C-alpha cells in the first residue's frame, strides 16, 4: 500500500518514507547471481546414475522436463543465472531449446544460448545465460584446448568504464587445456574494472590453474571453498563465482538442491554507485 493510505503522524510518515527510499536504493544496488551445471536436466542421486541415466543423454525423457521445472522454480529468485550443459534443441529434448524453456518457466525476459558442440539431431550442446537486466552486448568466444567444444559467453551491461561484464565459462577436464583457457579468460576480463566470472571450472581454488588466473587478473580468490560436486556427497569445489574487488560480496553459498550431479552456487553482490542498475 502507498504511504498515503496509512494513518500515522507526519514525522513518522517522513521517517518511513526516507526508509523506503533507502531500502529501494539498497535493493537496486543488489545483484543476485547463480551458477549451475544442470546436466541436461538429468537428476542424479549417486554414481550409479551415470550408468542408469546414460540413455537420457541421447533419447527423450519426460522426467527431464519435470526436473527442469524444479530447476526453474529454484533459479527464479535470481537476477543473472549462468547455466552449463544445456541443449539448444535436438532429438533428446524433443527439439526444445532448454535455455529458452528455463527462461520462460522462471520468468526471465532475456536469455542467450551458446552452442559449443553441434552434433546435429543427436545433440546441440552448450551453455545458457538468463537475465532480468537488459544486456548492452552479448559476445560468444571459443575457448582454446586440446579438444574443441568449450566456450565462454560474455554479457555486458552498460558502457565504457562503468560497464559490468559477466562471463560464463565451462572449462575442460584436462589441466593443460584449462591453463590455456584461463589465459584466454584473463585477456577478456582484464579489459574491465567490474567483472564477474562464473561457471563449472573443473578445478578447485587452490589448483595451479586457478592460482594462475588469480595471478594474471584482479579477480578475488574465494573466501572459502564451497563444495558442489558430486551433488549426493559434495567434496570438490569446482563451481565458482569470481568477482573483481570493486564488487562487494554480501553472501556466497551452495544451495542444497540436488537436481543435477552438481549443486548450484549463489552469490549476492552490492554494486557501486556508478553501477546503479535497476532489476
């Protein structure tokens, strides 16, 4: 209800109005991020599921969309969501683009799918980003490595020195390829003061690859390791959200929702005044 409908003394009314302005200003400076490897919408409760569910990677399965609906409900509370291991529409998904499906189910007005492995009707494998903010630019990058099929998706909000850049990545399984890929990532983020890098990096914060990234960029090391894999008994911190120091981290946590073989990692930021974005 508007303040005009409240019967309160004028001095209290003014104080409440000031508080509402402050709260609204504070909300507009908050940004809620989520990174999630959703494994094609395939839920896993143990290592045996890698064998029992292998057919779901090539054939349609109605249970996939029931699980995706649960994921959509989970991600609907966030402003920018980086998703790994999605299909852009092939036989195994009934030719439904899973990034678009999740965007519509979760109520995101803006989305983009990056196709990294085009296997025709068999699979259209890639990553997707969902956003409640209107991007000013979206750029796809092919990451180098021993095997093709890894990509980086860069989304920019704003212009010039006050632009915020969000980079979604899914790194290779091999250490040597990850080092090369993180060199490429460093070149991208070093052009920006306000940067977020998030995704499945397949390495822990103290690994040589991550130390190399922190040494080459201004990205901050995580305050603590957050185990996200495997979802049924998480003991590896391989899914990350990394930010430059000008972006104040209010909270970073793992969500205990096992809709994949990974758990999602979430972060809430406070943006500086020059990045006063309306969500």
